[in-house]
């Protein structure tokens, strides 16, 4: 199997790499990164890892990284620290548009990507805690909110014929727990916290489980 990982150098991305290596140690795992120096040495040195340096708007290099991929995993998302200063031109949503166009061109069908509760789903119900959380982001980090919402729209519309899964996350923590609950906002099961380790574990399990194809589950720590 050939797996492409985007957003690989963030906190969730590094954990996603490690979980992918643990589950698919004999596969080829391609990391598409802007700054290879941010990849830990013990990951760089792994024989399964291939690093491709490039920008998200570099179509030619991104196309090379996508060539032959069986699945694209993405931990791309707005920086929490830079949330209020996120660019206004929805750069991440544009990056996903590019990725989806290239996936169509290259015949890559499977995409599992990071989202948040700001991306709504018809199965969601009202929940006060999530309403406060989402409205807070929309108020204090409007550009980041708009970008995330646009990501959801682009994946669902441009990727209508792809096997996509948008893994929506609430507030991320550094807990080591990998146990998660998957569902929807307001279903009585989900809560507002998730460990990054839980996100990584869920994404890797979903590669072959395929329980959430063309769905956008909200996941949280159990």
C-alpha cells in the first residue's frame, strides 16, 4: 500500500505518521511537507518513509507525491495559536480543491481528512456546549472558521465521487488515550474533547474499516 500524508509536521500529523507506521510498517508512506526539518529523525530514518518537499499550491510536486497513492490522509487544519490571524483567502480549502482535482486525474479514490464541528452534518442535533464552541471560533477566529467550513464544502462537492471521510474533531488534547467515540453532534454520546492520539488512531483504522465512507463523524475521547 502507498499512503500519502498531508499536514504531517503538526502535533496531530506526527502522531498520524507514527500510527500509520505502526499499522502499515511494510507500506510506502509518503510525507508531503513544506519543512522536512520538522520531521523527527527517527521518522526520517524509517525505511518506509519517503519525504517530498513542496508547497500546497505546487501542483507539479504535489502530483508526483500523489502518484500511485492508495489513500490520502490529511491532518491539515488552521493553527490554534494563529487562529485569529488566519489568512482570509481560505488557503486550506483551496489546497483541498487542488488535491481533489489531482486525485481525479491520477485515479486516487480514498481521502480521510481532518475537520471540526464547524463543518455541520444533517445528522447533527442541537447541543449547547458545541454551539458555544462553534460560535466562539466563528467570532474570534472568523477566517479560520470560514476556511474549515469551505474545506467541508469542497470535499463534499468536488469529491462527490470520491471515498472521502471528514473526521470532525472538537477541542484537541495531548492525552495518550486512543479510545474514541464516533457519532454526531448532540447525539448524547459525543463530548467536546479528543486526544490527538485518538484522532490518529481513528484515521488509521478507518483506512480499511471503511465504516464512514462519504460521512463526517464527530469523534471524541471515550
